[in-house]
């Protein structure tokens, strides 16, 4: 079985796009090979990428598709034969199937007897399939921005310069974007010369590239780490700041990396560390150095896409560029201090938030009102909160959008506002500790920017973060701008994920429906409101959206099994803190046989009630002890009535494990009921009474979790 290799060589791909494109190509090629029956179950489809290439190969694919036999159905026997002789219909079918009429068979179906034929499809050559199908797969790779080059139906992010497509040592005649495949790759742009011959589609491809100064991703990352460590050791007591995102970026910017150490004037350390690190990290792709106490040092590390800087020319060039950047940052910092944040509030009138939702000044006023309501909810719950701090922070949170520093370094929005609030005297009557609390809330209010990011440090920062993001989501959903598929241009999913994470980790007493309703209320009597969708559509889409984000948090962030998540969300998906408490409790008791039995009973009850509803059979308003009632249903009803207040009391205190354990004691009487009692009897009154009992029982069982959602066989749960 031959090895298959595909390499797409092109101009440099933007670093941020490479990982997803590499994964996408691997998934597409693997699916193609599987769909075409060319990939054995034991085969793997590894991938590789560099700035100038995407590569996928499969070790040991089939050279030819296996033959397959297929049964096709023809005309019915009634029209296929007349007086025992085949009609023209039967003859036409045999000709179409490519078999002699004597080889036709009779097959019985639910619709009657028909003629059938078994035909064998010869497997196609792998090379032919790949040449025919790969161009479409390559053109279908998702890119944030696509470009058409030579052919209108073939698109790629950058011009394709070469293709390598091989089965073992043979080139297959693949063509894409006007480029024909060969067995010639290309090495490092500067450290190698000419084309690189690939003798075979297997390991020799990797060896040939390595000889031409092109390394695979794991090797590049390892080489970068070693180079950073070696350069750092020249500064006693120094260490480079670990930065996974930056490391991923420089890995995708290089094919044969090295690192150099540079320095800058220590006077720049007077600027805030956040500014210096942002300039180095986001604008120059430099790693910062720090001492043992985590204090920034006047040095940086730059990763190069070459093997050396023997004469220091690259280092001097990087130092010169960084010095200019730092000078700009210092100038902007000093210029911005001439106007306080309070004076900048009115400038937000001319900064557009969203074309239909108005300015950031209007957003500021809405967020202030929303945060006041949220603060009151927190205060009434007994949690400590400083509404005045939140109100002032909300007023100033967006003012840094008018500063020169943020205009130049947009990554610093929020952070700059927090730094300026700390550096400036906002109000002579405000104590320093309060001013610092306001500054911290502003500094943190964009957090968390991902599920891995920290939430705001203070309660005030958390409320401002939630209020700011809820206002954005409410406005966008009210306009009908709902994320769909991969389209989410404003990052609403990310902001909703952040709301869920903040509420969960800060244990905030907010319900989604109340939050989004209050957020939308801020738009009342505005020009934007005239463009809003109707309330029902808004409420439905927003509710579904937040439930989806909470489900994502439970499954993908916290790792709960899907059936536990479905069970707790079916009971209630509004209160994040309550959902988390119930999920934890359900996971703790799920291994107990009582709950597996309760899950089966709940499914049975739900099915009976559904069947009754479909047949138009009504249950009674409430269960009564009728003369005809069996001892089992009376005993079950009595136990439910006895335990109902006890379970409810534990639910109110969120003692869910105790509540569930108490609930589990009902199992024996439930089993006895189903063993001895027929629900759907002819007696209408008795039947309605028993349906009422099932409805009550199912409601009580489902207040913490819907146990009918629990998978009782073959499921695996997080331990």
C-alpha cells in the first residue's frame, strides 16, 4: 500500500491563519480518503505546516478502491413479466444493470415483489480519484480572507507557487490554481538554494526539508525554546516570560528559527509595564525578560527566521525600531495626561459604538444604569458591593478610547483607562483607596477575553464586565444580528462566554432572562429602538443563545458529561450558580443504582404522559385517594406529599446532594407502582387520577435535574 503526500507551497501565510488551515486540510483529506474507501482503519493522516506550506500525508493508503457489490431494484414483477415471459421493462432493466436477464432475482419489499440485480462496481485507481477530488478540497479550506488568483473557481489565501503530490515515489498529475504537481519542494527562503527533490512520500520528505533548513512545528518550537533559554542565560538572574500565544505566533512565522538578545534604555521602565510589554509582544513579537521577582528588565528576545546574526545588524535594527516605538508610547502617555478621564467623557459622543446603536457616550449611560440595577441585586443578596465605585467606573470605562495611546495601541483599551485612573486625581473628594478601586474595575472590565483568561479581581470589576457585555449582546440581538455558524463578527459568543465565566466564578445572583431584559431596557426611547426586532423573537433568540453558552461552559470548560449537562439544564438554565451546584450534585450521586432506576422511571413516566397527550386524554388536576385506588399508588402519593416539603427546604438552601439522596428513597415505591399498577385503564376517572400522580411525581423528580436525560447504559461520566 503506497504512502500519499500532498504539499501546497505558497507565499507566506499569515501566522494567525496557519493552525486552522492545517487542521482543516487534514480533516478534508482524511474524509476524502475515507469516503473513497482508500484509507484503512489503521492508517493515520498527519499534517505539517510552515509559513510557506501546508502538508498532509497518509501512510499506507489503498492503491485501488476495493470492488463493491450493490443490489439495485427494478420494476415490479407484475409489469416485468407477462404470461411468464419478460417484458421490455425487464429487458431494459437487465441491460441497464449490465447483466443477463437470467441473472435477475426476485426481492420482496413492503410494497410488493420486485426484480433486482446484483452488480459489481470496480474500484477506481487512487491516483485518479485524488487528481479529480483534491482541487475542490484545497479550494474549500476555510480562510478568514480568501483570494482568487488564476482560476475563478479555485481560491487560496496566497498565490500557490508549487505543489508536491506523490504516491510512494511517483508523482500524480494534480493541478491547482494553474500549478502542476511535481516531486520538487522548496527549502528555506534564505538558507537554502534551488528546489528540493522529494524521493518518496514517506519519512524522506521530512528529511529532505530538514536538510533544506525547514523544520516541522514540534522541532521549531523546541528550537525556539532552547534559543530563548540560551540567550537569556547571558543575563544573570533573568528569565524570559512564558507566553504561549506569542510562542505559537513565532513558531508560525519561522521555518528555521533562532533567537537574539536585545536591550533598550532603562529610562523607558518609567512607563507602565503593560505598555512596554504590549509594544514588545503585540507589535514587535518580542519576548520580555524579567528578574526573579517578576520585575521587567531592559532587555528583549527576538525570534529570527534565520540561523544567526553574526555581525549584530539584525539586533541593532530591532533595538532601533523598539526605541522608536517606546518613544511614541512615552509621547502619547505624556500628551494624554494633559486631559483627565473626566474631561474625556463628553468626547465619547463622537466615538461610534455601532452604527445603529449610537455612540460610546450613549453606551456609557446605558451601562451605568444597568450596573446600578445589578449592584442592587447583589446588595439584596447580602454580598458586599460598592455601587458608587461601579457607577464611577462605568462612567469612565470607555474614555480611554479617546486617548492617543489607545488609538496607537488598540490592544490596551481598558488597561490604559485603568492606568490613567490610577495616575490621575479624578476627584479631590475621592479617597485614594476608592480611586484605586475604580481604576481596577476599569482595568479589568474587558476580562475575561477567553475561557482561559482570569475574571476581574474585584466584585465591582465583575459587575462592570457583565454589564458592558450584556449591553452589547442585547443591542445586537435586538437588531437581529445573531451569530450563526462560523459567523460572529462582533464576538458575541466570546462575550457571552465571559459573562457565564464571571457569574460562575464570582457567584453572582443574576438570571439570564433578567439580565438581558434589563440590558435591553436601556435602549428604550432611543433611535436604535426603532430598528429592533419584536420582543418575542429577541427573547427567544437571547434565551437560546445563553443556554448554548452555558452548555459550552459546563461541557467544554468544566468537563461535565453531555447527559448530566442536558439533565440539569432541562430543569432550569437561567441561574448559572444554581446550575453549577446542581451539576456537581448530580455527578456525585449518579453512580448510585437508585438514580439509574429513577432515570428509567422518569423516561417511562414521560412516555406515558406524552402518549396520553397525543391521544387527547386529560389527567386530573390533582391526585385523589379514590376507592378504586390501589395501595401502591396511595403509598406513593403519601410518600411524595411527606417528602415534598423536606426536599423543597433542601433545594432552597442548595443542599442538592441531600435533596437527591432523600429523593432516591422513593425508588422502592415507584418500582412497586409500576410493577402492580396499570395507568392507562378503561376507567376514565381512575386513569386521569393516575396520570395526575405521574405528572406530580415527574415534576418533583425534575426540579433538580431531568433524570430522563441520563444515559443509563454505556455512558462515561467525569470523575
